[in-house]
């Protein structure tokens, strides 16, 4: 797919995406604001917020980069039987399962060292982080596959569109999922 590198072409392709993503991020801030009382009550959850959304965005970005490379190499197919798609999805989930418990434990230790507050047990923080992480990994895979497919269908370069979409949506989903999991488990 030839890419036209003019200001007009770039603006035409990216401005609508960036405007929609700005509105989506505002929604994330509103959700985070409604979660404020619980975050201050349990500082370990407050520490989890930026790390959780950042890690979810990173997982989605890595997957997006892999799919974009496959797209440019001509090896990407959107078939449910595509082993490459399945392998990338499983790798993303495996990363989440290994990384998020460490994030939970790190958030608990950081909170203990900084404030001495252990209002949530270590196991509870790790379970919240792991549950959120697995949920976010599944959502990141779905968002990344969808965004890559939509970019492909509209003739857009996935390198330009997919990573901003994935990272912004994972920010919002990270806040919503962490809030939802905390509501259920804490």
C-alpha cells in the first residue's frame, strides 16, 4: 500500500481518529474521577492505575506492531484459522499472566514503603492486578485485531492508525476494568 506523505493526507487520515480518541480519553478521566474515593481509601489501587493502563497499552502496542509487520510482509490473514494470529493472541495473554502479578506485588510494596499503608493484603492486590491484567489482555487483543482489520479495510497504514487507537482505548479500558475488578474483589 503506497503511503502519501503530505500534510493534507496525514491530516485527513489522522485528525478524525485523534479527535475521537480525545473524547474517549475524557471519558476515561470521568471514570477515574468517580473512582477517586476508593483510590484514596486503598493507596495500592492508586499505584496500580498508571501501571495497569500503561502495561495494557504496551501489550496492545506490541501486538499491533507485530500485526502491522505481518500486514506489510503480506503474511497477515484475518482467518480464524490463522496460526500467526492465534499465536500472537496467546503470547499477549501469557505476558499478561506473568507480568501483572509482579505489578500487583510491586504496587503493594511501593505503597508499603512510601506510606506504610497496608489496608489491602498483598494477595488481594495481586489478585486485583492479575484479574485486571487478564481482562485487559483479552480486550487489548480484541481491540488490536479490530483496529488492524478496520485499518486494512479502509486502506489506512496500520503503522499510523492502530497504535494510537490501541493505546488510547487501553487507557480507557484499563481504568474501567481496574475499577470494575476492584468493585467486585475489594
